[in-house]
């Protein structure tokens, strides 16, 4: 009898998938397809867990985010986990909050796995930087109010406040700041220095999820208000005249009520 042994060759592959801002219905069809094809999923705290239901039953699920009381994995540890699991099982999906290329370190992971001959695919996600203000009816651009928007981080690699915030504060741009709650006082001081104390500000926490919470104020008032109300991460800070278009700022007659399409 002729016995034929097949050697199954594992072809390691990494797919970066943007999980969107939190609402699982704001996930892409391509994202679903990638999850269905995954052998392993490494997912972050900001990626909605319910998306994992699209995976095969025997998928290996590895949580690599930070949750209360637990330590986050370092980027180096995550890079190694991707490689180890890809070489062992094949297709690794890296499921990240929002979009992988917007403060998501997605490119670093691609650069790392390339050294191990991984194939790479990308599925963009809806970034919280745009969707979270949008779902509060704050447009990032509005004709006559501004000509651009900046998406910046509050905290840089070295832990300091980004110098870009002072540059953005001197423009008419809408400034969207991520990862910045610990630097709120410093940020508002900078905007005040450039004569923006009365500019409206919105802070939206857990945007697009049932835990969503928001706060409106001005550059001068927002920091004490946020501390008093305990608004913290994950949150997005929006500074600019477009915040005046939020329904709470409009008169009752002008106000728009947003209905959920579901
Ligand atoms: C490491 S960054 C990742 C951003 C992500 N790649 C994106 O495109 O949305 C994490 C920060 O994004 C913001 N963020 C993400 N999801 C959010 C949400 N649902 N509500 C408010 N802020 C959110 C917070 O500022 C949080 O600290």
C-alpha cells in the first residue's frame, strides 16, 4: 500500500484589521471576511469583543490590550506574538481599535513581520478621530468655519505633550486630540495663550458605544468640568468653532435630533 504523507506548509500571513470606533455595526465587510479566515486573532481593548463572534470556532484568541488591573503588552511583545503565532498557525489577524494607521502602530507591525517573510494585508477601519465627533453631530469641517482639521496625539513616545498642539492652536483648524486626558490642563493653557479661551471644546468618552459620555465647554472651562465629572480615557478632545454646531449649543428650533438607523 502506498502511503502518501502530506506536509502542510504553513504560510504565515498578517492582516491588520481596523475594528472601528466601538459600535460593532461600524465594522467593514472586509473586516468580517478577514476574521472568518483567521487562525489567530490578537485584539486590543478598544476593539469590540463581540466582533470575535465572526471567527471560526477553533480560532486562537489572544487579548493584548490593557484593562483595569492588568498590564498592557509592550509593542515588542506583540510583534513577537504575531510572529510566533503566524509561524505556528498561519493567518494572524491583528484587530485594532479605529484604524490601524491612525495612532495604531500598524506600520511597525508590518515592518517587523516582513523580516520573517509574512504576507501582509490591510483592512482599513473607521477611525474614532472622525466617527466619534461625527456621531455627536460635530462635523470636523464646515464651510465658513474652518479649512482643515488636525488629528494629533496628546502624548508622544517620550510621554511629553506633542509640540504640534501649539502649532495647531494658532490656526483656524479643528483640532482633534487623542490620548490626551492626562494633559488636558496643559492643552487648554496652550490654546488660551493663543487667545482661544472662549473657543468651544467637546470631550467624548467611549464614543459610539452604550457607555458614551460627552461634555461641552470652552477652552477656559473644560478642564475643571471634565475633572469634576470624572470624564477620562478613552476620550477624544475636539477644539474648534465647529463644536458650536453640537445640538446642545443650537437653539431648540435649530436643533437636529439624530436617529439611529438600526
Ligand atoms: C492608541 S489611540 C488609537 C486610535 C485608533 N487607531 C483610531 O483610529 O481610532 C487610542 C485613543 O483613541 C481615542 N479613542 C479610540 N476609540 C475611542 C472611542 N470610542 N471614544 C473616544 N475616544 C476613543 C482615545 O483618545 C484613545 O486614547
